[in-house]
């Protein structure tokens, strides 16, 4: 039988701390949240490995290192409202709930949204909502932080418009070699972005480039 507590500690020590993640709130949250509880049975043995874990519906959880670095870069405050776009089974939302004041966990796949609702039901500061990921969740906007849980091939302008002035959005831009984790920040009506580290992630539905046809 797998010792998940030990595996979780090894994940944090071997994958997170070694990737220049120094925010003790992020480290503590990832030590506390049992990642295995957010895995389908077929992926249970993969819970703490350094990879994007499949959770069904052609979706994957972000690598622990990528997730930790994205959250650290977002500089989430204790009173912040955070949109977790593409929450899948809810693991990231559970981590964010230990750092932020309120988390809105958005998922468009019905089965994943149901699993997230069940897994997060005991957390009073998390609400799971269903809708198209690319449209965000304007009903609870504006947000201090938006975490896009996967890759996008295009700048997520619609989500950036749901940020407060000074709000931050983190994501992985690109779906192949050369992809980068990005930090976008809204200042007034303008949004600027910068690359923060090399990263890869599974492309989220609704975030692919529009095909261009040549004649």
C-alpha cells in the first residue's frame, strides 16, 4: 500500500522546493492537501509523480512544480478572490483555498465538476461553478487573481477583463516546445504580460488558435 503522506512530502521536497518555490504558504498548502483524493482510481499511483496526471475527459492536472510556481508568481493575498479556471477534480482549488480568501472553481465538463464539488464540499471558501472555461465566470468578477489550469495558445483576453485593476492572471502560453508560463497584470484598461519560466501543460478546451486556411 502506498504511503501517500510520505509521497506528498517527497513531492514537495523534491519537486517544489527545488524549483525555487520559497513561499511558505504555497509549500504548506501543498503539504496539507492530499492530492490522491482528487485522482480517479486509474491514476491513483501517479498522484505525486512529476507529470501532468490524467483525470478523465481528456484533461490533466498540472505538474506539482508548475502549479506551485504559478501560484507563487500570482502573489495571492489572504483576502484575495481567485478564479480557478479549469479546476478539473478540484485539487488546485483546495490548494488555493488555504492561501486565498475566496476561490471560484470553474469547470465545463459535467463529470469533473461533480467530482470537484464532492471533493471540495467541506471547504467553506470554495464554490464550484459550471460554464465554458474561455468565458470565465463574470458573475463573481472582478478577481484579484485568475489561475488558468492548463495551456492556452492565445492570450486569454476575456479572462483578463475579469481582473481587478492590479489583478494577476497566470497560465501556460503555448502547446508545444517553447511554451512559457506567463504572468499577466491588469493596469486600468491595459493588460501586460511577461514570461516567468519555461513550462508545458495540456491544452484546455476553448483556448486553441483559430485555424488559418491558405488558398
